[in-house]
């Protein structure tokens, strides 16, 4: 008897009709049964938000004349939760989130809807991957999509340690210019924070967030530098945020 | 010449008119100059969201006839960013977020607007504390507020290591029933995820997220168990999510 092909759940934070998730879908179809459950609209920089105060709606989404998946009126984390609890009849073998338009490097990981969706997969003990492309303009998702397929095959075989997901960032360059793959840690980039103050036609003040990244000097073992140098960056990410190295110090405080 | 009293920035995720932040304000006024910059409405479970696609509005908020602070039409993380970049003339000595109505324990930390605000403070190299009260009902914030003041005095003196905030959870019991203080790690609680399916008056389906916590068997060195046993829990939290222990393992994969 033939073994069933693996079931792969795709989601993202750019919305179910974004080009990045479609590029991913076309590659992943080659290796498994693919189901998409993704936000109905753009959900960038939502962090690890979940929707508690509003009801969620789920609607079928069609692309190129066939059922593509389910659009959810919520965040990426909502999508993975509702997919696993209420939409899918079978537990997926893999969750892949992306391909995000724009990198998720360094501290940006905590603002990332793409990564939070993969984190939800991990919380359900499903191997999970977050995929991002290092550009906001004129994206070509094909290199990242092919790499997602290759990495997925390996992860399906090797699995991932409990509580750990892979945060993958692909530089926006042609396949032959990619220097290789680096296993990296989260870079210590900081922001140059800025708010642009403007006046609306009714003479009221409003602000646009307009910060930019301040890249640090780091080796290519840090995610930001690796992508900058032309490597695909893979960072193992977990969600235990305890600063264990500080436990003893704090216990010495007289509280 | 007298030294200026420390400047303390308060924020929260329950909104600027929530009782928890007012209780905190009254205590913190005893030790410093206090300024509040908090969301204009409730922002629970927003995770580490920031507002990129909408402009932010800032309005003055008055409580009991005097200027209390500034209400921001955004998330807790937005509030701290805009306070530090555009509202305050001087860098605060301390950021305190809360007091949240409801605990922020274990994995819930990643969904928490309260903790994300303190994380933003840390990213600006300001010692930061997230305060939560372990109940959703009939809250008495006084014990938590007094403890926030006491802990703030210590943190103002000792500072905190770079990149580390304190996530504090106070059990909702009387002061004399509190057993003491535990320095804890993030508990490994999981969720029993559930969505309630309902039909609206127009016969359309919608879902409410309705998960509940599955507490694990852990010692009182874990935040969840510590609060359950009647201790105030203090967890040092950082935002480097790299699973360092997996770097070598991944490097041994043939990629």
C-alpha cells in the first residue's frame, strides 16, 4: 500500500492572495498535499496577535479556478490555530509560513506575523518553517520557493526538536549568486526610530511610524549579515523567552 | 542642588482609562515624576504588534481633573515608541507596563501586549517591568501596585542587564496571604485549543476562540506554579529568540 503524501499547511501574513504564498504553493504541491489557511487581508507587523474580542470568519478561497484554501478574518496566529482545531480533519506533517515580502531578521522576528504563524505550528508539535525574502520591491519568489521545498523535504524526514522552528531568510538575488547556507543566530540590529508628524486637512496632527534598521557590525553567523553577504540564513527559534543567565543574579537581590 | 526625581513612563494594554494603570500611577507618583502614554482603547492579546499601515493619533487624557497622560490610537508597543521618540522631552529612567487585568504566564508572554511594551522599553536601553495581576474578575490592584513601587525602587538603583526586562505576576490574594517572591522561568504550559462555532442571524458561520490553559506539573521555579502557590513571580525575559542549543545540530545537517 502506498503511503499517503505528507500534508502541508501553508499560511502567511501578506494575505491569502499574495504572490509569495502562491509561489510557495506551486513548489510544495510537488512534494505533498497542500492546504492553505491564511489571512483574508494583509497582516504585517501584527506580532504574535490573536483575536479574542472579535469573531473569526472563514471563507473558501479560489485561485486560478480551483480551491486554494481558506481565508480567515484574523491574524497569522489565528489562521494556524483555527486550521488545526476546526478546519483540517488531519494533523499536518509540516507548517510553512510565507513567503514573506520583506526580511524577518534580528529583532524584527518579534514583530513578524510570518514567524508567529510558524511558532503556532511548533506549539502544536508540528515541524514549522517561516520563509521570508529579503526585499520589498520587485520580488522574484522562485529561488526562495525552491529552497522552501528542498528544506521541507529534509525537515519532513529529520523533524525538528520540540519547541523549535526554523526562521529562513533568502536574499533577493539570482540562484547562482547565492553563496550558500548559514545557520545563524538572531542579529542584534537596533532601530533608528522616527515618527513623521503631519497635519490632516482638518488641521489635526497624526504620526507615521518611519523607523529604519541600524545594522551592527557582526559576523555572518548573525542572520542580518548572512543575508547581506548573499547567504540563505536559517535561524533556529524558540519561544521560551526566559533569560536563564539572569536567574541567579536576580535571586541574589534582596527582594 | 537636589537631584531630579526619576522619570517613569507608564503604559498598558487594557487602555489608558483602565483601573490597573491608575492604581499603578498612584503608587509610582510617590517615587518619581510619572507620565502615562497608553492605548486609547483595549489592546489585549495584540502580541508585539506595531502599527505601520495606519497613522497614529495622540490625544491628552485627563483623569480626576488633571492631565494624566497621552492616549495613542495604537498598540502598547506603538505607545512606548512614540512616547520615547516624539512625546517625551527627556529619556525616562524606567518603563512600567500594566497592571494588566489577568496573568501573563508561560507561553502567554508571546501574546501579551503588556510584556511587548516593556520589551520596547528594553530595546531603548531603559530598565523595564511588566506587571500583571493573576485574575480576570473583581480585581484589587493595590498589592500589585505597592509591589511595583518597591521593585521599581530596586530596579532604579540596580538597573537591569542590557536586553532583559522583568515579567512580574502577582497572585490575586491579600497581602498577608502572599508567600513571598520567586525568581522563575517561563512555564511550559500548553493550551487546550477550542473554537466555538456559531451561526449569525444571517445564517453565516463564525467562530470564537475559546482555548484554555493546560497547566503542566512543574516546580514553583516555573512562573505558572509559583503564582498558583501564592508567590509573586518575577521572570527575567529577553528578546533573543535564537535556540542556541540547536545551532550545532543544524550545522551537521547536509544542506
